[in-house]
C-alpha cells in the first residue's frame, strides 16, 4: 500500500511540475522564428506570382522585342513577326569570328595557352572555311564580301600563329584587334539600318490595328543583355516613336538579361501589379517604379560612419 501511495504522489508531483514548466515562457528560438518567417514569405511570393498572371488580362496592348521576334499582345491574342533580316545575321556572324579569337587568347595574358584554350581555338579555326564558303552564297555586295574575307583571313592567320607558337604576345593580339576595328565598325554600320527598317516596317503594319486610345497607351518591353542597356538600338527607335516618354512611367521598359517571352510576360505582370500597388497604397501609380527603400536610404546613408577607402 505504501508503494502505491509513493507512486501516486510522484505522479501528482510530476503533473504539477509539468504545468509549472508549461506556464514558464519559452526561451527565444531565433532560428525557428526565421524559418517560420521564410515560409510565410515564400507563400507571399507564390500567391503574388499567381496574381501577376491573372492581371495580364487587363494589360494594355504590349509589344515585346524578344530574341529574333516582335510580338504584339492584346486582349489575349498574340501576333509574332520575324525581326532580323538576313544581312544582319550574315555580317554579325563574320564579326563574331575575330571577337572569338580574341576572347580565347586574351585570358592567357601573353603566356602559354592552356589545353582548353588551344582546343577552343582549334574548334573556331575549323569553322572559318565554312564561314568563307557561306558568305559567297548569300549575295553580299562586292565591297562587303571583300571585307568579310579580310576579317576571316586575319582571324585565321592569328589563330594559326597562336596555335603554332603556343601563345600570342599582348602586343600581337592588340595589333590584330586594332586592325579589325574599322572592319567591325563597317559591319555594324551596315547591319543596323536594315534591322531597324525591318522593325519600322512591322510597326507600320501593326499600329493601324490598334484603336486611337490603344495607340496612346500601349507598352513596349525590349529584352537585351546588360552591356547593351546604354543607348540600346531598339530603345532608341521606340523612344523616338513614343516621343521620348519619361522613364518613370515605364511605358518603354528595358528587360535586362530577359531572353524568353515567358520572362518578359512576368516582367509585364510585375509592372502592372506594382502600378496598382502604388496607386492603392501610396496614391501614386508610379511610386513602385523606383526603389521603395530609396527615401529611407537617402535619409540614412549621409549619417553613416563609412569605412576608410584609402590606406591608413
């Protein structure tokens, strides 16, 4: 009997101890809290992404310049126009060969080429006869054809010299590049006008399909690489067409490092949603077209004690 009393007493004491422990505040667990917040934010990102797709149905007519195409999106319909004329690709492809020779050799900094560099140079060198034969069949003007031959010959000779010597001095590589400069400039100057003329021809055919109100509000998204952002050729065309719209309105958008139509549409959804967010929360449809942290940063950065940039 005494044993049972002892067991019961211990059990009751344990229950009271557990209750007392439960009543005590738990120590903070920053890791668990951060994981919980991360899960909440992931949910926000997911539902926001769904909302971006839903809102596209309300977007104004939008022209996308993505890859080799001009795409008009409006009211759920999609019209695609090929954008790149043959001569653009022909002159661009030949110009890429001397650039490729430089890109392969340059990292060696005048020292011996590594095995991978030699292999890449062999691969590019083997393509030069193919390029030379192809440009004979595409209908270039005699002066254009002569220029391509000169670039291919110089690229071939430079690649052969580097492979034979196992290296190429910086001075030799620079001399090759400076020799190529006027030829590259000429190819660019002759490739861009037909490209922009093709874009202009398509826009001339597509714009009459839009109503007067749509012509006043359509958007343009131009995809391109980071390096081409400044003074991008297509952006120059649309700036003039649209009367140089203020950048803050985001009527003309440069989609940096966007390479697919799906990614361009995601960006369109972002801009449409953030216009609504700006108007609803801040009474300014363009509020979100800048960094929302900018105001706080402008106030705080001047007060910060920054590290010294010079040698102490």
